[in-house]
């Protein structure tokens, strides 16, 4: 029984074949050499992008203290976020529930998944419009979103910073948002590296449930699953349809393989934080992310 159109299945096969080739090449060369090869290629093939990310140097060590990174997980529905009203907060993707965070103006908003800005009027533009109207100044975008950002005039609405990604993370290597970053499974990982670069000494994760694989499997099986069940944010009907189209484009085995690596990459990022004397905590209520030390936000009420 076919679940998707022939075209989508064809796209899925291309993704599978490409990812399989990457894994074979990495196994042949070793992660360190494979990553170095990719970074060299990206710098040569994307000179304009490399030039643009150099702009990010103005953000080096401009901050201190702590920040809070909000994912989009379902735990956000019940967690008290108003306590963040006077804190530095990073948001991402469709998040625009600013009243939930006590009316705080996020320090920055992040989107690294190029699929979110595809099409003539992608639903994520509604979230970005609310970010703009609430006074969010900094917008971090994956470098492959450059044309989309120009198409939708985002560079005129925000101070846009691009993040170039494309190679596996290598232990012991220095990373900065002014150069090629590792390619991660989620935008949250990139936010953590950006926070370190900007000078934060303590980073707290919220809404990082890491249960999206269950939502994907349910949607794949039923085709009629409510996508909003897997998110802790308000999603329009159009946004839900867009997310379901995005999910259907990658074969389920590739989606689950990515989630299997998700926890390893969190551990890698945690080790990077430790090496840079940065404290990383998971303040998500519930969820399955255990590779990052747990914390509660009770200390905020005492400040």
C-alpha cells in the first residue's frame, strides 16, 4: 500500500542513497578526515556564504551570564515560562508564544532547516512576523536559506546572521559561528554553539523533549495524526500541513536513524561545553533527553 506519491518516494530514495554514500565515505576516511574534506569543499564552493558568516565575529563574547534555549517540544505546554521574563531567551522555528515567556523579547530567533522557508508563502513567515512585531532583532538562519531570506525580505526586517553547516562534529576541534559548523539533527545544537560563541557561561534547555520520533512514526502510520500533539507551541492548520509534508519527504528509517544519533550529538555538545567551562543543563520537564544533566528553574524564583 502506497503512503506517499511516486515523486515523494523518489525523493525519499535519493535521500537514502545520499546518506548511505556519506556514511560509507566517512567509514572509509574516518570522521576527522571526512569532516576536514567537507569543510574544505564548503569553503571553496560557497565563498559568498563563508564571507557572510565572517560577519558573525561581531558577536564574539558580547554576552555573559546565562541564557535559556527553547525548543518546540510538548512539555512547553505545561511548563511555567513566565519566569523567564527578565532572562536572555533563544527561540526557534515556529515559536512565537511570547506571552508565555512573560512578554520577554527573545535575544535571537533561529531557523536552520531549509525546508521551513520553501514555497511562496511558508507558514513560518507568520511566526517571523510576530517576532518582528514584538521587537526581535537578531535572526539566525542556516546558510542554505540565503535566497529564501532575500526572497521574503528578511534581511530588511531583522539583523540576519547566517550559520554555515555541513560536516560531522569532531572532538577536540574549535567551532565558531564565524566558520563552518557541524551539521546537527536539530536547531538547538546550533543555538548552543552560538550561545557559547557569544559568551554565555550557563545554558539551560527547555522544550527539548526529544520525542519527535514518536510523532513522526504516528503520522507515517495513520496519515491523519495531529501534528500539534508533538509540539508545545501554537500551530496553525497550514503550519501543521506544512510540517506533515516535510515529514513525508524523508523515509522513516532515515528519520529514526537521525534520532538515534540525536542523543550522541547532545553528548558531544555537552563535552564541548565542559571543555570551554560552560555549564549546560536540561531544564525540560519530562522528555527523554538524559545525556545532558537535569536541572529545574526553581532558582529563578529565588533571584
